[in-house]
């Protein structure tokens, strides 16, 4: 019996560069190894260098300064994340992107990353299962949700995308 929980994590950022851009939102669906939901949570993070933000990324991530007035500091958010996802295996859609930003945040804040070192990527799982199926143009979360009938009503918000990734993972694993 596997003992590690799964942490379906999605982040929103101020851009694509892990060094110059920042995490502004973290969403997580934490499950048991049997995929029973333990907890869902999201945290908005106050950007420290909004002047470096890519305006396109801010628009995609639905960033509006007035919605971030009660946002946490990066250190507060990363500390909370580390406490909640201890020993969990991170699962993400393009997990390398999210984990790269998170690793940088753990390093920058001095908070220990408590997650298990294994990571699962729904894009890699989908590609392994469907790479010979030419009806797939891309393996984006949007396309995969459409393909499998998964509703993601607030795409590019962290918790909504984390929920969609969780639903996608369940569909991919049942095929």
C-alpha cells in the first residue's frame, strides 16, 4: 500500500522567468493515495516586484491589485504549503514549471520543501498514452479538459486549475 498523499498543485505567476517573476497564487487539492480529497486550499501572494511583471501574464492570471490586498507574503504562503503537503507527491500539469517556481521560492524564503521528491506530470502521462493519436493537437490543460469533459470554469486561477488537474489525473489513470 502506498503511503504518500498526492498534492495536485497549480501556481499563477507574474511571468515565465523563475528568477525575475513571482508566484502570485498557489492552489492545491490534497488527496489520499486512493484519491480521496483531504483538503483544498488556495493562497494569494503579494508580489514584491510588480514592476518586473509581464502584463500578459498578469491578465492571464486575473491579477487585480484590489483582489490581492489581503495576500500573504511569499514566506507565509510557502511555510503554509510546506506544512500542509508534507511527504506528498506533487502532481501538476507541466509540473516542471510549477515545481521550478516553488523550488526557487523555498530556496529564497529558507523554508524546507517537505514534499516527497517524486513528481507526476499529467502532460507526460497523457503523452505516453496518446502520442500516436493524431487527434490530439496539444496536451494543454484546456485541450485535455475539453477532450475528457472536465469543467474548468475559472481557468488560470490556481485552485480551479489544480482541481482540473486532479480530475484529469483521475481520467488518465482510469484509461
